[in-house]
C-alpha cells in the first residue's frame, strides 16, 4: 500500500511504523476472539477503513512533518494535546499515535472492556504517548481536568454530527480544532451543524469530501474551529445530545 499512502497523503510510513501497524492488526484479531472490537478484519478492509481512514482525517498534521527529507520520520507536533472520543478498539487514536509521536493522545470510551484491551496493547505497540480513559463523552466534557484543555478532539461515527460537536467542543481550548469523521453528508445536516456550532462557540472551518482508495466509499471530514467559550451547560446530561441534537 506504499504507493497509495504516497498518492493520497503525500506521506508513507517508515519500516518501524509498518511493523507497528502490522502488530496492531494482529492484536485486534487476537482481541476479537474475546471481545466484539470490530467487524473489519479482512486485511485490505482493515488497512482502508481503520488505518488509512484514521490518518486521512488528520492529513493537516501529516503535512506538518519534520522537514528532514524522510517522510517516514516521526511527525513533530509537540504542542498538540489530542483526545479521541468513542475510540472503540482505538481508532482513529492508535494509528495517529503511531505516526505522531511528539504529542499526547487520550483515548476515551465508555466501555470498560475496550479500554482494558487498549491498556493491554499500548505497551506492546511501544506507544508511550497514548493513554486510555473509561468515561462517557458527556461526563468528561464537564470534568475540569479535561474541559478546555485539548488542542484537537477527534470523534468517529458515534452519533449525529451535531451531537459530536457537543461532545468535542467543550474539551477544546479556544482556537482548538474538532475533527468529525463521517460517511455521507447532506445539505440538511450542514444547516443543522451550522446552527449547533453557533451555540457551542465554534465555526465550521471546512468540510472535506473524499473517497476511500480501494472501495471508493464516500467520506467526509468536518473541521470545527473553536472561536469562543462553550457555554457551561454543554455538554448536556448523558444521553440528551444523542436523543435531542442541537
């Protein structure tokens, strides 16, 4: 897949990063025997829908790679504190942690068994910059240890887009960026999102549409920039953002 990495991201993994990707795949297969981690276990599907998709969403970080002339070198983003909400088996956070070493990433999920699994594989992947937390998105967004402390918040396929905005934006510093991974995207969703982000102190900075390189699936990434303080009432109580989106 090296040519596809190069063509789509203008980057390719180093030999060490390839080894870590392969090890991650093996650990996910092993974990799937006891836990329902993912239905995506075919090698090409895993590469496209987990590895490639995870990294395509943070292409802007990849473009900040240290200018050494070696595109497999670790990416230097020392100032970035990242949170991945609803990480599941560790996506997109773990692939990002493999290539963006000089940052910290907090993988958050409400399912204790999945977080225990992640805790068990992080040492095997030599990921000292990644940690895992069991918590609901609504609760961590109200926790002063996390609220307004992150530079980047990631969220992939866990709820409606406006609910995802409500989960992520309270966690960001002013000027921070929320990255919402989506499949299809409609004009109605766009209108709803514009209304939601205004209430949450953000703007829609950009919406990128693209296709996955192997199956040509429709994908979108929404980039929300936090421009003012999110009101204290957000996120609302557990379950409310999903049941009653802004």
